[in-house]
C-alpha cells in the first residue's frame, strides 16, 4: 500500500488544494482531493488487464472550483433537495440557501463539496475532516465531520462520521459519476441491477414528492439485470419529468444493493451501503464540458448512485432519519467493489 500527496492548485482566496493517491499491490488506485473530499480518479483493471478510470472528472483544480455538477464530491450537510429551503426543528424555523429552482440542493452553493478540508494519512487510509460552523448555509449546530477513504484490493470504502453540538440535519453522499467504459460515453450500454421494490416520484423541479411507486412493470424495475438504454427510452411520465433517471430508490435488502456492469470493459461495480436508499441519476444535465481525457460529457454519459436517506426526509417522513441529535454520533458507510466478469 502506498499513499502519496501532491499539489493540485489554489482556491481564489489562496488556500492550497492537494491530491492524495492510494495505490495498492493489485494495481488499483484512487485519487482524492481535499477540495470537497472529491474522488478524482478510480483506476481498476478491465477484462484485458488494462487499468481503466471508471469515474468522470475534470482536467485541473480550476475546473473543479467552477464545477456546479458536484463531480466526485461529498455533498452536504444534506444531499439532494429540501423543499423551499425551509424546515422546522424543535419548533424553530430555519431557512437555507435556495440554489436549485425553488429548493435547496446538496447543502447549498458553498456546501461540503465547495470547501477545502483537512486531509490526514493514517496507515492505509485518507481521512478528511472539517468543522462546519453553526449557521453555515442556514443549518444549526457546529458539526464535526469526517470522511475516511480506504482501498483494499479493488474495493473502496467510504466511512462518514459526524457529531453536532445542536440538533441538526445530515444526509451525506458521494456524488461520483460512474462510467465503466472508462471515459465520457453513453451509459445506455451499461447493465444495471438494483434491489429496490419502490422508487420515489419527483416533480418538475426534481423534488421528491413523497409518493412511492411500485416498480413492477415500469422502467424502474431493475430487480433483475436490465440494459439501461432499453429502459431509459420508455415514455413513462416520471422519466419525461426528470429527463431520465433522477429518482430515489428504496432498497429491499441491506447489503450489495446495486450492481452496474459495462460489457465494453467487463468491469462490474457492486455498491453496498448502510443507507436505506439511493438516488439514481443518469447525469441528465451534463452540458458538453470536456472530461479529464478530452472527451465531451453529454447527458446520460454517467450514472450516479447516491446512497443516502430519502430526500427531503424532514418534510416527508414521520420520523425523519436526517435529524442528528446533539452529541449523538452519525455513522454511515458505502462500499464500492470493482471486479471483472465475462
């Protein structure tokens, strides 16, 4: 196991941005940045033994600083949307930044993904830490948060930990754009399996409405392997509303909940998480920017599997899982395992 640190760039206020690369004997490696706890690269062998980068990314630090698509970032304090940027907690009203139509998205315009974190190498792990101050983007409480990355063989584990000195909200995810073909290209050829009986409906602004749809006989039924391109072209009203997939799926098992496979490279990704759901997003708003290899990133050139609690849980659940009580410990974990299958 080898972990190296290198310079990546500077923020506009002259904070240094660094890269951390974890590499092991399998040849696999993960490159991370302390800007947004971002995954910059994941290199794993394909069916020919050639190392292949399985997430989309940008060319340099300046492009990440201008990125509004959360490429590879940890997003929070709350991933996804909160209706009208408003919630009530302990009979007190809070107003958050509005940055996605009428709603609050991914922690706001200066959320976790837009901050420089403190990186620390410990044995075979990289941990990023930061204290998010009381009132940041409108959220209550001083939150002490960490994200730890560990690569073993071709398995990447991300562990999230947090505490707060006030009751607050938390719903953390990693927003990597997976493309197992190895570069920006349509993921319509990818095969997806998703162990979920229900999917959340969204409105025209992408907000989860609270309605759960039985996936049976719909293009959201991935309980058996399906080619994404065979399903995403369906004229289901929810696919039309979201311009593709951008929906929370509720898991029906508690591990190895999702599989994604590219027949082009033979690489299969298995996602296993302690979270109860994941937002499946088919990158519907990529806008033609070049990726780190010079390929144009078009809509549906990647698939995000954003493991999390249900979005807008503070409004949609009787006992919202997103509430973190003062002094209580938040801990969730997501594991990404890559292998070659024939």
